[in-house]
């Protein structure tokens, strides 16, 4: 949230952060309202940065070349779990304990706009994918910079598919369900892992709604359009996998469990992003690369394959005590050659279009597929109320997938909640 040597179009969204101990913020730190003008010379002073998931775990070591080129800068990196990140950032904003730099999900930008510094004019964003850059444009002013882009695709076992008597991955819903059932008939516990409940389960189901022609807002984002027949049919299709026992309604969601089930063959398909490629290869070993692949999200008979696109943006908070060094670090992290190295480190897809021309990406079939999927994506609405709508929708998704309520009733409840929240600030 991967291809051939073709021009790849991208979109995005994600989420981020954790409480930082000893961040050194004081009451007399003066918030800045305007973009800073970067100084000449290297970065200096202390910097704090929060980053989520794999990015947070790998970033400190990755920054060694920047620190070598800027010997008078001291960078403290805090890794933050994705599922608690948003609350951590909100708490930090309320308590003026934010880091200098935060890795914010692209769908969170509107929520944190009042706490961020505008992007300096010296930061060149002309090569960044336009759809990604749109997520930092809040009311005509740019806040933050897209760091990486991502989308979801289907991981599937090629070896077990052939054993089940199917030679090509299907592109439509009927074929997709038939493949999942064939996997199961050939010995798998379940044919596929699908989002049934929990954090971001609504986002996880959006590709099936969109791939049936559904939308959750109108084009100009002035009206919620959640309660529709297209969206209901998409959710009913997903629920049919649970009703028919082809997918587990209560899968183990512990970190790594999905990949483990994929590698051992007990569940030979799951939906995820490029970040899971290294984990699959680590769990499966060097020979496993020939046993799986990724494919685009299947579509209904009347729809088009459409996935959820997300990404991580780097932003500087208003109460940063060292905004000059913060922006210089961000400027370095979005350099195309640095982004290629970052991709090779964590499989994060570059936001800079020129980085995709590097053979590290263009010669990688997995990356090519994610890039092709990125050409048909939707992003989350850039509204301050989106996190609340998405969270409320997660609760309804669980009830729908368990068969407690119909998709139509669940969507009606989500629509009512969205309408009550309106469009936010």
C-alpha cells in the first residue's frame, strides 16, 4: 500500500502514530502559522519523528546516510502501532506533545490540519503522483508531503491453484468464489481470508462495493451515498463466503497469522498490500517466491476492478521546535533515489513518479501488479469526520458479516450516522 515498465498511476490512504516519551516539548514553544523558509546548509539540532508499522521499525537504521551527511542532527524515531496511532496523535495534539514530524495516513490530513505547518515552497512536489498530492491540499494550502503510496490486491497460491485444476486467476466474482471453493475442496481449511470484523473492516470491504459500481460519496464530496443497492450487493457477496463456509468469520488476527495461514496452505488467498511481500517470503523461505503471486481485485459482472488506495504522508507539527531540520529530513526522504532504497527496504511504493522507472520496481512482477491496480482505485474522503464514519461502519460490518442484520439495514445505519456527522469542518 506491487508490474511492468509502463507508466503507473497512483492514489492513496493509511493511518499513524504513538505517544512519545521525553519529547522535550515546553509550554513556551510558539506555534507557527506560516510555512517556514528553509535555511542553507545541513540540518542541525534535535528531531523527533513518529512512524507506524514496518516503517517505524526500519526508519532509524535507514536514516544513517542522512545523519552522516548532517552530523550535527540528532534524530529520535518512535515506532507506533497502526491500530492505536490516530488516538495517540490526537492525544499528543491536545497536550502539545507532538513530535516534530508525524507519519499521517493520507485520510487523516483533514483531521489534523489545524495542528500542522504548511509545506515550504522549497519542497519540490512536482513529480509526486497528483492523486497522492491531493491528499495534502487542504483548502488550497499544502500541508505535508506524500511519502509512499499503496493499494490492496489479492495474494494467492499459484501452486495450489494448479493442483485444484485452475490455470488462470479469475477476474470476476463468480470465478473468484469458484477458486476459493476449489482451494477448499483440495484440502484448505478456508479458501480465502476476508474482512469480517474489527478495525478497518469497512475499508477492507470497500473494494467489493466499488468493484460493483458503488460509491460512498458523490464526486464533489457534498453528500454521502453509502446506502445504495450497489454497495449492498457488494457486501452481500462478501457475506456469502461466510454463509457458505468458504471464509472464516472469526480468523486469528494476530500479527503474522494471516501470512502463516497463507504459507502453510490452510487459507491460500488474502487481500493485502505490498508491505506483506517481505513477510510472505520470510515465512515461506527462498523457494516460496515460485508458489504465489498477486492479482487485481475481482469485479462483478457489471463493475470494474477497483481497490482502496492509501498511503503515508510526512507532516511537520506547528509546535515543532526544529521545523527547519524537520523539513530538510522530509526533503531527503522524498528524493527519488532515496525512495527506491526505501522500497527495497520495506516495500513501500514511492510517491515520486520517476522512482518507478528504476529496475528495482519496473522489473518486479509483484510491483507491476500493484501498480496496475493503482490505476483503478478510490481513496477515503478528505473530511474531518471520515475517521468517525469509518469507525461506526466497522461496527455495522461485523453485524452484517455475522448475519445479524442485512447489508441493506447495516448500510442504512452507516448512512444515518454519516448524515448526522455531516461533512465536518
